């Protein structure tokens, strides 16, 4: 239940991102580019991770932006149960895992 509550909160945050996000995380790989179309899902996913050396020090607002702008964030809605989709994104995106352990991040 806690994961579902966190998921709904993160979705709510993304709806109001223009108000809540002071800074924006820019991914090195952009959806819709030629490079995006030519890479495998595994490579895309690895390129969309926040570098480990920055993960613990990046501001919470930037992590929120990173989650909102992650091209794979929409996978949450690709499953019959939203909790299954949330778990997939949680397991595959280090920024969401870091965000949810921070005070005020959830």
C-alpha cells in the first residue's frame, strides 16, 4: 500500500511539474532522436540512469525533474495494475529509488 501511495504522489507531482520543479535534469539521450531509435532498450535504460557519483548529492528538485522527464516513466501505465508499472520503473531507474528514500522526496 505504501508503494501505491508513493506512486500516486509522484504522479500528482508530475502533473504540477511546472510549479514544483525549480531545476530540470537533462538526459544525454533524448526520445525521438535518431540515436534513440537505433539503440536497444537496455542501452537506453543505462543511458537514462543518473551517474552514481552524482546520485546522492543531486538536489531533490532535480531528482523530481529527472523522474518526470524520464522517457520510461510512462511504463507505469503499461500494466494492468499501476503498482506493477511503478515497481518496474522503481527497479529500473536509480533516480526514483533515490528520490523515495529522501526526506520529503516521496
